[in-house]
C-alpha cells in the first residue's frame, strides 16, 4: 500500500490554513447558559428548536450512518448534497490555473462545472465505446499537476459500472486522489468501493441520500475516505453546512432502512421490465444495461421523441447533445403507473410515425 503524500497534494494555502473555529466547536461540554454564539436565547417564532447552531460535524448523523455503511465516523464528510463534496475536493486540492483533474465523459456534468468554477483545468478522457475507462488514454493525460481523477460508477448518464480492475489500476498507480461517485450504488447488484477504503489511502467514495433514500430536497451527500483526507476537507467546509432540521430528518430516515430497501427492490424489478418493454419498440435501437435507477436508450430520433413526450406531459432527459450519447434519452424509472403511462405513450408515438 503506497502512502499518500497529503502534505504536497493539498493546496499550500489549505495546508497552512487555520480553520474557523466556531463557538460550538470550542465548547461542546455541558452547560446551562449559552452566551457564546450570539444566538437568540428567547427562541424563535418556531419555538426554541432552531435557535441554537447545529453540530458543525454532525456526529450523531455520522454515527448512525456507520450502522448502515462499512465506515467509521472519522472517515465521513457530510455535504450539502454530493455537489458540495465535489466542490470541496477541488477547493482543497487543486491550485487554480496550475493543477488539473481528469474526468471521463460521458459522465456527471458537475465534475466539469466544479472545475470551471474553481478555475481548474479539466482534462477529458472519453470513455470507450462500451462506456469503460480508456486506461492508456487516462495514463497519458496524467502529469505531475494532476490532483484528482473523478469517476462515476454506476455512471450517469450511461448506467453501467466501471470495471473494478481498471479503477484498481488507477488506485494503485496514481499518486493523487481517485474519487468514485457512487450516487447510484444502492440500485446496483455489485458491492460498493466503501469496502476498499482501508486498502487504498487515495480512494474517496461519494454517496448521497438524494436517489435511493428519496431525500433529494434535504441536500445530503457524503464523502468517505481516510481520516487524514477528511481532516483536510473539514478545514475548508463552511462551519455549519448542515442545518439541524436536516440533521434530525436524516437521523429519522436512517432508522428506516427497510423501507428504502423495499423501494430499491421495486426499481430493480421495474428496471428489468422497462428495459424489455423499451427494447421491443421499433424506434429504440439500443437499451444500455443499467445498474442505476434510470435507463439510457438510443433511438432513431431523440429530439422528436423527447418533444413528443413533453407534449404528453412526460419529461425525460435528452442527452443527445453529449458526445458518445448521440440520439440518447435518459429515462428515470418511475412508479409502476408512471412507467406504464410512459410505455403506452411511446407505443402511440410509434403509431403516429408509422401512419405519417
Ligand atoms: C444525482 C447525482 C448526485 C447527487 O447529488 P446530490 O448533490 O447529492 O443531490 C451525485 N452524483 C451523481 C453522478 C448524480 O447523478
């Protein structure tokens, strides 16, 4: 196991940073009168539930997460959605205009946007035709200023897992950080990279409560990595990035994993049914295999089908402008009724075009 040179990997200003020390961080013992944080001691119009600042490190939520995920609390960073986690890694590790990161499109758009916002060069190495990593090209793109390789598995928008061996090769040979975004891992039949955290000091795994857990509006994503990496990004984060209302909702939900597993079961079954139904449509040229809660299909005329569906009140994601996804639509798997309506509507499209 090669050691990660975190001292040189993080930006110099972050390495030298004295992080903001909040009142709640400096004192977290027992007291009865709190006059240290300029809060409103009278309460608020909502009562006295929300007048105090929340736990800046969300320890209770992290301990609960550890009952579900194979990690320790010190290996977790909780962000305002995974999008905040992604941004943290750019801000902590990438020197603007000097460092670079590698992304492998077609993939999640936020990787590139985060790079652009942080003025960090994003080197794009396209996936192969079967949406796998092009290892020789990735290796070629890496130089001494490459800090992060951003991967997504199961990948959005293609739906497939990246081959374990190629991620392994990168983890073993790249001296920077490999981020594996697992937003859709709950829908996959394969194990999470979380199980490998202790084997690779340069591995970061991103997960979210926005998809399988059904909490997109609460904005909770988390990054899991070595405690050393987590310490670095904790220095960069806004002190109170997760509000206490959200923390208490999350604690409540994390106690109900069975309900989530049941919903996941629905999506996995519906994925098979929908894939079969879609591939039976004559204008569907390819249904890409999916390990996620969406299906990518290649059709004869994506724009036409996309607008037809909108005219019937159904919105899917038109991905046809993305290189590698020409004429592709990404369809989120819905409820049983929604999927049924989608299919009957698509069958009507077939008839409309046939009679033209
Ligand atoms: C949906 C999605 C996320 C989730 O982002 P949140 O900010 O946690 O809602 C992260 N990564 C990928 C690839 C996604 O598709």
